[in-house]
C-alpha cells in the first residue's frame, strides 16, 4: 500500500437516521449484514476512549515486537516452499492458541505452502473477515544481509511492513480481545494467504469466497509513516487482448485473396495508442503480439496484448468501449477483431458502505490521538479488490505504518504506532460486532 494518487474521492456516506436501523434493537431477528449497515449509519464522531482496551493494547506492544521478529526471521518469498510452510505452521499454531478452528488450504502452483484460515465463533451475529498475506517480495538470503533489528522507534527487516506487520496486528488485536473476554461477534475469520505479491493468482478466489461468507472485510496491508493514509481506492490491473481474424492465402502466388490479420493488428496498435491516459489513472500499453504460422502464408490470425491498469472501473469500461468502437472500421477489409479483457487483480473502490467504515476508522483512531488520512487512490493493488468482488464493505490499510516496502530502501515499521493500531483494529471489531 503506497502513495496517494489520482482521482477525486468517491462521494457518498451511508445514510444516517434511517428508520429501519431501529431493527438493530432486536438483535436475534436481524440479518448480520443489516447489523453492519446500521453500525455504519452511526455518526463517525470520536467516542470516549476505551481505557481498558487502550491499556491492553499498550501492554501488548512488547509481545507484538517479538511477533514481528519471529515473522521476519522466517523468509517467505512467494516462490519459497520451505519458508511458506514454516510460517504457515507457526501462524496456524498461533491462531489455535487464540482459540480458532484452523483450516489449511494447500496452495497450488505457482503458489506454495497453505492458505491459513482461522475461525473464531462468538455469541453475536456479525461475520468479520480479517486478511493479511504471508509472502514477501524479497528473495531468500535477504534476511542475512539485513537482519531484524531495532533502532530507536523503528524495527527493520525484509517484509516487516508488507505484510508481516498486518499479520502481527491481527494476532495481537485478537489476543487483546480474547483477554478482555470479548465475544460479541458472530464469527471472526482470519485469512493469511501465500501469494499476494504474485497477484494472488491462487488465493484470490479464496479471498472472494471468504468475503462472500462475511458481512465486512478488513485488510491489513501496511499504512505509511508520518501521514498515516487509508485508501478509498487501489489500482486494478489486467490484460487487454485483441484477436484479429482474417483469411489465409499463399503469400507469393495469390496474396490478394488473403485478408492479412497481422497488417490489421498493426493498424489497431497505431490507432489506439492514445487510449493510454495517465491523467485519469488509466494505463494502456501494447506489449505483446503473435501472428502467422509460416512465412509464405498470409496470416489469418493475429493477437495483440496490452498491459492495462485502471483506477476507476468507469474509466476502464469507457476505454474498452472506445477500443471496441475503433475496431468496427478495419483497415484491411474483410478482417474482424474482437476484444478480450482479462482482469488480473481487481481494483478496489470504496462504495458508500466502505466509505462509511473508513470514516468510522478515522473516528476510532482519533480516540487514542491517532490521525488516519483517507486518500482518493493508491497506485498499488491489493487483495481488497478480490474481497470487494463479494459486494461486501471492505476497508484497507490496517497494518502498521511502514516505509521502504517494494523499494530499494530499507524497510521498517514505526514501533510507536503498534499500540494505536492494535486498539484501532480491536475497536473496529467491537464496533462491527454491534458494541
Ligand atoms: Zn502487501
């Protein structure tokens, strides 16, 4: 989770004061989703600090630092089976220790290890999904060069912010809630996945499925040091393919009978370069092409492929429609072209309910003097996008404020924010549970 970026903030808050929210007073008869909706309708003002929770969050800080150290000391590049299995075992044990029923979902290539899912059953209705990822971008051996260390208020180590801090905040928020005897949720599901740094090719579907079974999703990617941002959107990516069909003919004897798919594809490349539109957060660049099977035949097939990134689903749809429109008038008469958009990681765009939760998070963090700054969009993508395919409210950025992830600079987290972040996550679980 990285820099503030493009676009205007999506507008809209959950309407407040709706009559049907009074239904919340009959907790045994309401749908969990309605519970969440009603909570979202509460004004996002700072409430008095929960002193007991705040004390517990502060007391949890040394243990959370130890957890960060343990997590960083297991190297988990996405393609590293041994490290991923070791960390998965550790986290399964930690979740069981907190009282979860743990399921291990073995990953399929190109992922390794197992997705760890822990379920806590409470006495209430709300179903809350907490997600973070185990894998990092750092190859094995990085830890030897840059071992875990603490300097002042910073702890350094490969992947310590992204996303081992998210894992640690989840574990210690749950630990604090357990110590307080808090069980008013219906079910808390925790998911630690294996391949977020590789676009969650394996685990993306698991994220979406778990989100469908939840009422609300909190994602624990890191935030930023200094100004602690919380995003209202994150980029989506994908591949735009155009498949051109023509007619084959002998390239030397009777090329006139052919309909050259390669020439048509070339024309399409030239006449669509201007779809790239960074000012609107849309990147569209042709990167690959294939055509023909042999030199002496006019090709009847060609495929061109463009790397495609969007900050707004509406802009993506508009651009794909423009592309399709331009394909209607071919340069090479008799050829046809078809667009095949293949989504990668979906973008995350906070809807009204998610925006209300973001506002709620800002208010909760203020209870302990924290400042969350909502930003319109992030250039990075995250599993919040997969979670949002469920249609449920999703909020992102609940790991620790960190620096240097995905850069050539050394990665660290701000240790002074551990207690506020544990408080924030735990209080949000309480709010979402209807307390
Ligand atoms: Zn991450």
